[in-house]
C-alpha cells in the first residue's frame, strides 16, 4: 500500500518548543511520572487566573456568540482594540484596520500566506519566537535571521540587519518585548529599525504580545507610533497580559502606509473569510479586558507575583557556576547562557532531554529559537516560588554533575 507523505511545504518547518523533548515528557507522564514544565508561557497552568470580571462578561453574553460574525471579528472587540491604540497616540486608524484571530499565532500565519511568494525573504531575529520562522517557511518564503547582541541586553544588531537585505526581502519581524530574552528595545534601537524598514520599503511585523508585562523601569514604545513611510502590522492578544491563553483571541492592527497595501489587505481579508470568523465567544472578552483597570499591574509591580518570581529565578540561575543571564525586563522567561569553557555542549536538545530524564524538569534548548550556538536555555518562571526553588535546584545539581 502506498504511503501517505506530509506536504513538501512542511520541509524545514520546525517548532521545537513542542518537539521531541516534549514528546518524551508526555510519555513520562503517561507512565505516571510527575514533570515540572518550564517550557511554555502558559499562565493559567500556574494559577495566574484571568480577572473574574472578564469571565463574568463572557458568560453573560455567551448567547450572542452562537452564530458566525463578521470575518474580521466582532465589532465591539475591534472597536476596543482601536480605542486602545488611539489612547496610545496612534492616529488615522479605524475598526476596518483590525482583524481578530484565533490567537496571534493564526494571524501571523495569515499575514505570511497573504504576502509571500516562493523565495521571498523575511528578516527575523535570532533568537526568535520560532512560530515566525515556521510561518514564513510554510508560506514558501525564506526566513533570514538577524543577530541580537547579548552583550547589549539583546538589542538587535542594525548593521547585521542592513547587510542581510536583498532584492527579495519583503519585511522585518520585530519582537518587542522579546520572547525568549525578555529584552525591551530602546527608543534609539526602534528608530534605527524603522529607518531601515522605511529606507528599503519593508513591511514591519511588530509582535508586541508582552507590551504590558514590564519590570523595573522598562518602557515599551509601540512601533505603530514610529512607522509612517511603510506598512506596519501590530500583533497582540489576550494570552499573556490577561492570562487567557486558552481563549485563543488575538488581533492584528494595520497602520502606516496603508494606501500602498490595498492588494495585500484584500489577500488577508480573503483568508479571514475562508475561516468564516474567529472564535466569537473569546472575542466577548476583549472589550472588558482592554478597558478599565489593568490587573497585570498587580503582578509586575513591587510585591507582585511575576516580579518576585523573576527576581528569585534570576538570582538562583546566576548563582550556578558558569551560568550568566541578561536580566529580563519583560515577559516570563529567563534565557541564560552556559559558559562553553565550563559546559562544552555539542547538542543542546540532548542536554535538555538528559535533564528531563534525570530530574523530571522540562526546559527548551536555545537552538529551538533559531540561535546558532548551543549554550542557551529558555526557562519559564511562572511556577510558584516553591516549584521554582525545586526545579532550579534540580538544574543546579544536574549542571554540577555535568561539570564533574
């Protein structure tokens, strides 16, 4: 009997955050083993509940979401998104500039499918959130990774970006605040990125899902406030700030030189129509979430659980000999580096697999984020303090044995 093979367009598409190591972790759980999962930024799994007000509003209005809605999304949700950005000083936007999606992930894929032809190039940071690279690949484009400088708090390398632009480059992805590093880009860096994008007429894809999870004195500047001479697409949603990852509700905002992108918009609307509409019940949460008091502040200010856990995790990881880490200014991850003179790692995926097998803690290897070296790990600091202490103590023990 002939074998059914996966499509050729999936060749080279990788999403190792949910790859072989996770498969082994799932197998261990099926055998009755208890695994501490520090691999996915999933707030609800660690007791970070969404505000009751949001849940109550969804429940009370649920009957209104029984049928299909507009392919771009519910009007109140899109209007709430519009007003959010207007309050940030973004002008010349309307509800027609917003498409709601089943999470940001779907919208990223839609944006790439509507734009790219075979061989078109998109600039993506390294390290990156790997869905961006996968979305470019599955859309038959080519992901070209530009460097971010760990010695400069993981700010993008502007010279490296400009050196990698060709006549096939269609756009640039800017993940700010950044996953996996937790970096928040400076105004100077952002203006430099925008200048390059406008010089070469590149579409700016601004992934800003962590824009309100900020620590210490970090300030997030929306790219839509800086881009005027080219097209800017901003992606955000309910998964992180509002702890509603399972609702799968996100949005894409189109700003900047919109007049030059009529055909591109038509393509995105066509794809949006093909899926009929995004998850209508989840969109009922958007208006309440974006209005009024922002509960995330209780978690990121002094005394807040997220801030305290970041500080604890950072302290513990940097106390391990041979391990350094740029202190994250945002998000919910550490991205530490293992000194190659102390830890000569040939295969970082094998390293995290061995750690899982020995200590029953699941991490993600740095190479999963399209980073060339094998010396980094991504660690989620969402578990409570007791679990963090336990899991990072296990990591310290594992690395001590590795050194020995």
